[in-house]
């Protein structure tokens, strides 16, 4: 099976802009989770979508949002970008059951200038 | 609150020596615990999880609920083990991983 894919791989934006990142899960996986990775804070959970519904949410401001489509593909959006949003954004997919292994994509590296 | 602590940011050992990467957690219920590894220029991937109790690439990890630890061990390190290792926890049935800060393991020839 093909692995988790993320597009684009790299992005450069300026403060105040918004950005949309995309994630395609492994075929058959219904859960998609998003994580932010920074040198200072490490890997932090953003949110999880399952069957087009947000099922879990981390402690990020409302500028961070997401959605999931009927084919399980997911997007996350960050509005009004701040310098501190520069990070590697990882998505992970799993079948969706409790405690199942999550499989990670390569990430999208976002740089905010 | 859920928390994972990896006390060593960097760990360097010689090839053939034993390796132990420490992981302590804080969680009030019964957690699911994982070790993920990231090799250079590769994506984050699962190394092992406590529920499977299997050995992957010679690594093992035992969940010690009394000490709330899930240390990763390998008796004889190999150069290809050099990587970033993350301990992670999920609980309450949620598909939410709480990660430790990671340990960068370097195996010296």
C-alpha cells in the first residue's frame, strides 16, 4: 500500500497570510491526525479527524483548523500566520480504532517570514 | 494530564555496547505506549508498541506501571541504529499521541 502523502512539501508564506496543507492517508484508513513539530516544543498534537468529524483536538488557537473529506483525505488550514507558526506539519493516518498505530507522512515544512 | 519525559536529549554509545533510552510517563489510566524512530531524511516510523511485546531490530521495551516507565533497550548497538527516538503515549481510546522530546542516539564505530 502507498504510504501517507502530504502536499506541498515546502511552503514559504508571510505574516498575516493563510495556508492550506493537504494529507492523503493510507488506503482504508479513516483517521487522520495532524501534529506540529518545532525545535522548541517538539511534536504537538493539533487535531484528529475520523469519518469527516473532528474527534480530538489539541491546545492550539482557533487559527488552526481542519477538515476531512469523504475519501478520508484531510486538509488543515492556518489563518493569519504568525512567525511562530514556522514548523514541520506532520499528518498521520490509522484505521481509526482505539490505540492503533499511526503512520506518518513526510511532513510539510512551513516557513513564515 | 498526559506527559512523556525522555531525560536524555543526546546519547552516544559505541558499536556493540548495550543501549538504553529512557522514557517515563504520566497518565492516570492505562496508556498505550509506543517508540517511534526517525532515521536521517526519513519519515517518523513506528519501532514498537508495548501491546505487541515483540522485538524489532533487536530492540525491546517493557512497560513498568509501578515506575511509569517504558525504556527502550538493545543489547548490542549497531551503527544503523543512529537516529532520533521518540517515546509516545495515547490513552482513553483517543487517537492522540503525546510525544516526549526525543533522544538523538549516535552509535560510534
